[in-house]
C-alpha cells in the first residue's frame, strides 16, 4: 500500500555567525546546528520572560546523553577533549553558558543510548516510548542538504563522484567530503554494505557510498544544484518521510532498525532537482552503526511510491556504516 500522510572541512565562520546568518541561507552543517541551538535558547528565554515563569528561579531540563557531548567535542572517556564531529543543539555556546550558570539539569548526560533505555525499563516506562526511533534536535534542517556547487557528477573507476558533501568520522576526526554513487540495486543478496567501507578506503576524498535505487534519468546525466533550504524542499522531504514511515510501520520493518533517516540531497536532472536517500541503520549506543539491507520487495515498492512524488528526481540507498559515515548526513 502506498499512502502519503498530510568541500573542505568546515571551519567556524568569522564573518557569518549564527546570529547574522538566517537558517534559510545556511549551507554548512555546523552553521545550521549552531543557528538552531542558539534559537532554541532564544525561544526558551522569550517564553520565560513573557510568561513570568518562576520569578527567574528556573532551571532547564535536557535529555542530553553522553554521545551528544563526545560528538560535540567534549569529554571522551576520561581522555580529555574529543574532536568535534558535529555540534549538538544542546551543546552550543549559549547552552554551555547556562550550564556554567547552574541553570541546566541533565540526569542522563553520562549514559549511552542503550543505558538510557535500560534505566527506562527499570522505571517501568512503556516500550513504545523507549524503543521509538531517535530524531535529531536540529530536525529537518540537517536532513535537507544544501550546496554552493552547481556541477555534474563525474565518472571515477569505482562509480560516480557526487559533489554533495556529508559529514563522516575517520579515525577520531571529522570528515566533510563528497559522496560516491554506484549504479547497482542494493538488494539483500548483493551485500553492497560489505563493499562500501572498502570503497571509501580506496577512493580519495570520499566518506560515504550510496546506491541508485530509482531515478528519472541515468546517473551519468545527474548533477548537483546550487541550493538552500526552502519551504518547497522541506515539504518534499516531509512527504517522502511520511511515505517511508507509513510503509515501515505497515511492513514491520520499523521494528528491525534502530533509526531510519530520510535525507534530501540537491541531486537531479532538468526540472527535478532533488533526490531522496534512504538511511536505515542498526546501532546499540549510536557511537557505531551498521547500514541495514531492506527486503527487496519493500524497497522496490517504497521507491515506486517515492517516485510518484512530483519534483523528485531519484531514490538512493546509503550503504555506509559508522564509521566512516555518521548516522545523520550533517
């Protein structure tokens, strides 16, 4: 059933800061995350001020878990600061200032995701709350990729180099590199996930591998478009995500994976300038993850439903484990 419900590594900007760059013009993933994190604090402060809550005697409770701190460049197992992989919205400078002021309480901050779920079971929380898929604090903004590039894909021996950059982790450091696309259907029997890490290791300046599931034009005719966040692109992503959620729930596949990000990338041809990337993964604590192969029939049906969306150029499948690719693309 097909049903639709209603470049080089990033460096902290000097001229453009989270306060001076609107989100709809932000392209770099770290800048997006900082803008959203700082806006979260602004909204919280505005509510407290306008409603006169607690006569200024307030604290902010957050569901921060340990991977949020590690990936944001915080403490790593007692070994000091770790490299910043991606700044979580609950670890931006405005939040850190509130922590220093004693305004933040984070009862789960030293636990991994699996430990948090174990605590929840001991407290008697229902499984539908404990086992639901996590969703990133910055939300759709980091699943709607943008680009300052307007260029075609290029042929390389291993596949097609797509000049859309995504975040990865190589060693203990952050990478921000283009994507390698291969033109092979990601069936369960093909076991393409076994090849993806090897392809990353032997292909220079690549940290992620995707496989084409369906597209209106061949890979050779695809190109990446200069793009920013728009209402139209976000609405396309919402509609695609609704299809994926509905089909995963109906088929039971949702219970077989830890998380299933649906990502919009500015890859297309002609009038259709965006494609969807499916990213089902399995993980225990979020620090490492495996790309999961979807049953062939479900993937074929899902791709057919998605290709029924106007303005969508193609559907791709992320084959990359973590590492070298992060769970979210940004």
